[in-house]
C-alpha cells in the first residue's frame, strides 16, 4: 500500500511537467500581447514596449519556461503580472472558496444522488424510479448557467429566501482565518454568520451539484440493480434481515465501488469546472481567478492556477484509489 | 450499529439541506437591509470585520420600526461587472480603478458634478500668468492624509516627480509601474523634448507653481483628472510598490480591505477636510460579473447601486417601485473605422458612400433601446469645439450607390467587417450591430463578411493594419477635445490609437495649434475647422454617442453619475 502510494506520487512528476509544458505553450502561442491588455486600448506604443521589457516578455520562450520551472521547484508559483504580487500568497482564498463550494455541492450530490439511485433500484420500475431517472436525465442535460439564473430569480428575487450572490453578507463580513467561511464563523463562535454563509452556499452548491447528482444517481441505480439481483442478497433476505439492512449494509457496500469512482472524477471536475457557477453567483473561487487571468494574459497565474488544479485532480483520484481497498478489502495494491 | 448511525447522519443532513432551502423570509430580509449596525461601523477601519454587530444581523426583522428620514445603516453597496486592476490611479487606466480611487484620493482640482468644468479640489484657488506659461496653485490648509500626515506643497511635488521621473525613488518602474497616462497627457516625461512641464517650484508650504515650456491648453483640465491625485508621501515610503494595495490619500473615504475579484471596502474618513461629509459610513464595491445576477441582487435588496444596466431593462426598472435609474451623460464615440491605407477605402468617395449607407437611427433603436444619439462628429457633444454646423451623412442608400458608381464600384465589392468580441459602453452588442450593418451594406450592393476574434488579438491585429473596416470606440476621461481628436485622427497617433491610419497634414496642424492656444475661443475655432475637414474625408463612420445607464434602490440620494465614468460618493446618502 505504501509502495503503491509512493509510486503514484512519483507518477505525478511527469504528469505535472507535461501539464505545465502544454499550458505554457498554448498560452504563448495564441496571439495577443499581455502588455497591451494591461495598459488598455488607449495606451501608446512606447508604453507597451516599455512594459514588455519590464515583464521579460521579450525573452525567448524556452528561457521564460525554464525560469518558471526553476521557481516552481523552489515552491515559487511566480508573480502575477496583473497584481504584481506573489501567486502562492494570493491563491489560497480562491482555492478555499472553491473547496467549500465543491464540498457542499458534492455532499448534496452524493446524499441526494446515492439515495435516489438506491431507492430507484430497490423499487425498480415504480413511479419513484421513473420520476427520479427523468429528473436525473434533465439534471445531466441542464445548462448550469440557466439553472443558476432560474434559482436566483425564484429564490432570491421572487421569494427572497436566499441571497443571490457572494459567500457572505458584505455588510457583515467574516474575519478570515482559514478562508473556509463555515469554519471561520464557528471559530469566531458566530452562529448567525455561520447560518448566513450556509445560506449563501445553498444556491450555487445546488447549481454546481446538479450534474454530479444526476450522474451519481444513475450510476448508483445501475450498480445497485446488478448487486440486488445476486444470490447472496437473496440469502440475506431469506435469513430475515431488515430491508434497510439488506439494501444499505449488504447491497450498497458491494455496489459502492463504481459510484466512488464517479464521485472522485466529478469532484476533480468541479474543482476546475466551477467557473460558470462562480461567475453567476459571484463566488470568488479559483475558476474565476484563472478566468480573469486569461482575460488579462496573466501568464504566471494561468500556469500556476491550472497546475494547482491538475495536482488536486491527481490527488483526489489517488485518494479514491486508496479508498477502494479500505471499502473492499479484496482489493490489494 | 455503525451503519445505522451513518444513515441517521445522512438523514439529518438531508433535513438540514431541506430546511435551509426553505429559510424563513424575515431572516434574509434582515440581511438585506440591516438597520442597526451603522453605529458600530464608525471608526472601525483597521479590519474588514465588524465585530460590533454580532447577533443583530440575522435576527433583525424590521417589524414595527418606523422609517426615519435617513437610514441608520449608511453602508452602500455598489455592484459592478469587473474588479479594479490596481488601486494606484496613476499607473492604470481602467474605469473600474478610478471609480474606487476617486473615493480615496483627490486631485488639485476636480470636475463639476455634471460637466468637465474644473472646480477647486485640494487647491482652493489658482492663477494663470498672461503668457500661459505659469500656473500657481494655492493649496487648502489643514488637510490630512488618512495616515495622519499633513497635505502640503511638498506632497504635490513628490507625486509629480514620481510620475515624471523614471528614476524617482517612488516611481517603482522595476516593479512594473507605468505612468503611460502622465506621458500621454503631459507630452512625455522629464528629459523628453515634448514634456510640457519645465519645472515645478514650491513657493511655500501651501503654494506651488508649475512652469510650462509652451502654452498648453489642456493643462488645467488635466489637473482635475483622477490620474493626477495626490498620494501620501509617507505611505509611499512605508508601503513602497505595495502602495497599489494600500492606498492612502486625502479623500472622503479610506481604504479598509480588498479581496480581488470580489470586493473593496472603504470606510468614512473622520478627519475629512470638508466637514459634514461624507454622508456614508461605508462603501463596498462588489464584483458581480453576470449582468442578470447583478439585477437580481438589486431587486432582492442585497445591493444599492448597479453599474451596467442593460439598455433593454431601462424602461422596466424606471417604472419598478423601489428602484430608480441613473443616466450618465454621453462621453464616448462608437465608430466603424476604415483602413484608409487599403483599397478601396483609400478613396474618400467610397468612405462617404458607406457612411450614407448606414442607418444609425435603426441601430440605436435596436441595440441601445434609444439610449444613444447618432454621431456626426468623432467628438461627444459636451466637448469644446463640437461642430454643430456639420450636416450629418444622412441614411440615403440611393446617394450611397451614386457615390459608389462615381468611384467606379457600380457592382459593389466584398470586404471584412471586423467585429469586437466584447461589449463596451459605446457598443453594447457588437455582433448584433455587425448584423445590422451587414444588411445596411448589402442594401447598396456591398458584401460585408463579419470577422471576429478574441479581444487582445483584435487590438493587436488592428495596429498592424490587417483590417478593412473595423468596429471600435473611444471614451473620454478629462473633457479635453484633443484626447479624442489627437488620439483618433492625428498622424503621430498611427497606429496605436489612430487605427484608421488617417493622415491629413491640415488636420494635424489645426490640432497642434489648438493644443498650444491659450484662449478658449481660439481652440474652439481650430477644432471646428479640423472637424470640418475630417467630416469631408470621412475616415470613420461615426455611429453613436451612447448613454450608459445604472440602476439603484430608491433609498440612494444625491447620486449623480459623472460623464467621465467615475464620481466621488461624498454627498451620497441612504434614506429610509
């Protein structure tokens, strides 16, 4: 197990070098001059030339890449061109915001998706099954931005139940320690702020969690259907176990592996793919951090941001792989 | 049993989720207009956090609170589409930056609430010598920077040196600071031949004198610009290049915190020189990128003012109870430029013909919901020298075809119509505009192929002259006509801002004369003549001057949008 973990971690190195090379090349190949973008469409040519010089954009591509990788090895993610500050210092609040949102979205997706899938499989071809699977189909094909705007319209504007934007009430912000708002509010012992932050999570969390929820529901259902038909389930039923125990304890435990795979993949995707949700709900997360950087040709931020997300993705999948053997002791590495 | 307790946890979590979704109305209402925390806000300026109002935020419902004339909570949330790039006004040009720095910083002069006329700012008075070379400013006494240090003539000198001398200790050139605006507005930097400021003399603590090399008409206008505001020298010393994240000025509000791409918080400056102001205790500039999400937040009462109202929503919002709309006077030009170096657009007849082919009124009706005026000059109407005698190119397809025939293009021709990928105040929906224009041109036998590319690429390519006909615009910042005409249509500005490559030595001469004329009437005369020539040559189809609109809660009082894109919120207050 330990050897496996180390091997997987070592595999991370070529993956990340490859990632960095690809992003670095693509960004530099597309036309558009960062100095021009920074100075705006009303700047003079000399000003643009001066800034290029300052930013080292005149250096050959390989030298720029080499310098970047050298810094990376020393734990330096580079300096943002736009803000002129160290990325390693800037990036955490955005990352924490996205983590919080992703965790909420995945908790929502897993709880609703897994239960809907289990019940659908258990009551196959019932009205619940049909309704749940139709909803899941709609969920998979629903454009997030549309769902988000509809949610805002109904729950924020018309009903006034939930806030339409942001992570907290800007009139009463939470003092950041970890940048996880729910955690910070608890540390400060301010339950009202905790509740406000929680309410801010609901709409974007559900918008973001809808697609994974639908995928998880469908995956759970098909996986459960297979398990519930197997002989040992019939044996346990014959033994007189309660239905709940048969379904959850014996059935789901054996159906969980494919579901876990999907959960892992979806979590990774959400980390990098929350950009639409983050934009609609003004959520200051990593997706928007990188998006703004792209608009400003802030090369170092794009680089490092994508690299950080890629690393997360690889780590999450590693954790999922390790969880397999925990859940199913028959799996050995 | 382990699994059973897990199941219990899952169920209770689900219940919490469900309850959250059905949150009680009063509680969010309390969040939106939270009345009781104003008092605690005062003076709390060292942290973004307001520890004083624990507990009264959520539970505060408004039942039974009779409305006072002025709301107790004077926190204003101003929502906008994008963040500031820096809080150092001098080294960046975007409007989202000056919107914020205008609250923190002040210049020697300022613009009148609804025009570009200059008024006393940090200087309460000024003299101009008869030869137009010496400007003396008398500074306000007793003005404090937010860090407690005194504002005086030395501070002004330090700031001007910082921008004009690349070797100055506070220039921070190596850290990426760039004072392009200073260079543009004052003809370069110290040592440059065209730099208009010869020397700056501190006469006493509160008197400072600027000596120019030659008369320079726009000088006094420039002194009102937000780009030339005064930063505390002590803060420059303390923060160094980090000054852009720790702004310290003399303005009505002082900086509290900045979360990038999220929000900037400013608090009332208690020692502000203009006693009784500002009225607000706290201003929050909140980024909400999505236009419709911003409108939803306004309607649900979570924000007070929103920038960038979609023209299509204007009517609805104007009639909605509880909301109001604000119009910003027009200060821009949206145009369709010709590459005058390229055939067939090097022929003035072709350019005039195409100008006649465009139906500006329909464009305004379709895209701007009427919130724009057709342009006949490449200069907004409020500017010195705006030539109202010019007979606009009317929408006249027959005339267009005649002119094309005269130029030898009876059968028309095909060209690329470069279309901006992003919306700008002067062009809210470029791709739809392109379609309308395409039809206009088709009606006179011309085939326009709509071409578009990513914004940074677009700007880059246009400089190289790869375009045939392109869409672009220009917005004013200081009310100086030269800022439009000199940048857009004079030979020295090719290709950075003059992308029509239009070069007419007569126009160049007139613009130079106007720049150095001291008498306003002379300058007006020169500009009007130049506009006459430009009109004849038609290097661009002047499409529209658009009127940007904002929306706000009707609690917002005394908010007057300034035509320069930003305005101080000194007098704004919230009523109940």
